[in-house]
C-alpha cells in the first residue's frame, strides 16, 4: 500500500460515487481481505438485490461503499465477533450482517432497518438467497427497528425471558441526517451491552459532510461513549494530539477508496492512501473530493 504521506489523486474521476446500483439492481459480492484487491477462493458469495425506494430519503435502494468496506473488515476478522450477539442498524442490503453470520464466528446476528415492507422484504430475500448457497453460519434474524423506539422488541430477539444485550453493533453510512442522530444514539446506548468488550463499529463516508460526522461523534460522546482505537489491519494513521472538542478524534481512520462493482477492474476497497481525520476545517471539500473517502471508527463504554 502507498505510505500514509501519499496524496490522493482526487481529480482523476469526478464521477466517482460513494454508492452503486438502482432499485431492483442485482450483484454478487465476494468480501475480501482488507489488503487484497480480489476475494480469496473461500470467500462467501453474497447475492444482493437492491430494494425499491418507497422513501427515497432512506437511501436503502443503493449499495453504499461503507457497507462493502464493513463487510470486508468483518471477513478479515478485523473486529472480534466470535461468540458475540451482533446487531446491524440501518442494514439496507444486509452485507455486513450477512458476512458476520457466515464468517465471524458470531453467536447470533440481527439485521434491522426501518419498518417498511419493501425494504424488509428485500433484506429478507437477500438473507434467504445467501444462506441457500453458503455453508451454515450463525443464526441470522431480520427485524424492523425505527431508531429510538421499541427497543425491547429488538432485545427480545435475543431472549424474551432475561435481559440480553448486543456485544457489537454495526453501522454503515447511517449518519447522513443530523435530525436522526439523537434517535440512533438512543438505540445504540440502549441495545449495546455495558461490558468492557462491547463495541460499536462504524464506517461512514465523507460524502455525508465532515461537520455532520463530527456532530454524530459528539452525540455519541455526550451519551457516555468514548472513541477507541480501531482494531485490525487497517492502513492507519498515527494517533494525533488530543482534541478537546472531539475527544479521541485521533482514533478515527480516514481512508481513500477506489474500485467498482462492474467486474472490469479492481473491486471496491481501500486504495492504501490515508490521512488524519480533520475535526476543524475552514471550508468543506467539494463533494466530488469527499466521495473518495470513508471514515472508520470504534466506540466503547468507558471502563
């Protein structure tokens, strides 16, 4: 991989987009190791069909690069999910949840999205297609969940008799709208186990806007979480000096991504170019530049 001092060539492709597909489009994804351009022979085949767009603002009808990278990270065992109860919020097509069920050694995986019939039907169909062609993995359940509401319904999927909580929560491009941050953080804080090893793993694109991402990070800190080192074999920057406005900002990875889903070249993934996450910027970068970058972050309860 290029060194972390390399400068990205963001002018090379002004049509680069942080997502793929249209409603009803289909593709088969093979997750790969973070440092590989192609999937290995033992990678599971994940046949995906994108849902319709009954509520366009939910953006569930696209496959976002953040979900692809989170799937790759899980396949790479970058995150410790062995024997854990794993929850994906805002699952969309369900790629990270599917990969967790098949490749991580998880105890149980729950994939949730907004309570819309077409979104949930597409997610369930993706699960059925994937499980039909791959060796058995962890139990995988699809359920509706509107952030901030009816948390007991989600917890009951683990155990209706005694309170059980999730050991890991997965988020892939779930924070694009500030008005949803408080509800999303409420769900996370309620559903995540209060244990030393419980984690929230998030991949989010800079297309969202740096200020919006910082707003979500601060909401999480305000709820009592702390940013912690992202585990795994990432092309990481050295941690930077403390930032009192966003404590732990030095743990956030900012990675350039490239590749396409059309099979004509490199598969989507990290390019190897990275840079520090900038909390304070005088001026937001143009969206055609931001589209090339994803952030990776990890939260835990303070211990």
